[in-house]
């Protein structure tokens, strides 16, 4: 039978356990979180969820867009990075899918994942009739909307669906199918309005 550890030995063992836990807590796994908090603080974006940040950044006047911040919308998250090398990601909800549409008449650009701080469309602050219909015929959107200062129209749509989108302005229109799955585009720049 072994003798019970002395009080000194118990303290030594407890100290080793606590030291191990402290070292584990300082691993590189926490670095992106700290970097992300620094990024959000530096750009005045703290205490907001992904949806709120997307809506705020999309609505910024072009002159107010931060030139040192990149904000990309992916199907499941918002990725943020800046010129200092800081980066973070904020998850989107499991129900909502964000797609940003830049209708055009004459000029457009290629885009797959929407950049809230660099993408610019042709029809800035323009009123459009927006019509979104689900595959079962349910009308999800049927109203006038105004494109943001960057020329994009942001739509929150249900995930995992194929939807029919029609945009109309002064008798000119464009229609397309929009999917809201894990590999879908969040940036749509192919809708040319024609008579």
C-alpha cells in the first residue's frame, strides 16, 4: 500500500494541472477570435451579427466605403479581412440566404461571391419592381425596391430552394432562376433589363 501524497506533493500536482490548462488556453486556436475582435473594433463593426453587417455595408454611400476592408458574402457566412491582415468570419442563419443582384442596361462585371466593399453595379439608387416566386408558386416578394448606392439589390431568401426572380423598370425587364444552396452564387450580375 502506497502512502498518501503529502500536502506539498498535492500542491505540486495541482500546479502542474493548472499550468497545463493555462498553456492549452493560449494555443493558436484563440488567435483568429482575437484578430476578429480587433478587426471589428478597428472598423466600428462590433456588437453586430452577420445579417446586420451585410445590410449596413451594402447601404453605405460609395464615398463612405472603407478602402482597407474586404467583406465577402458566402452562402453560409460573411468573411471580413483588412489591410492589417486581421480576419474573421460571421455565420449566417440556417434559414436565410443572401443574394445581391446588380441589374444592368449597358455594363456589368463577373461576380460569384458578393463583395460588399468593392462591387459596383450600373443602376445605383434606382427603383425596380421585384418579383420572387418559389417553385410551388408561392410569391415571396412582390414590391418596389431601390438598389443601394453600389447598384446592388440585396435579397434575403429561404435556403435550399430554386426561385424565379423577375426585375422590371420602366417597361424593361429581366428574369432568371436563383438557387439558394451551399454552392450557389451570392452575387448576380447577369440580369440585363431589356424591352
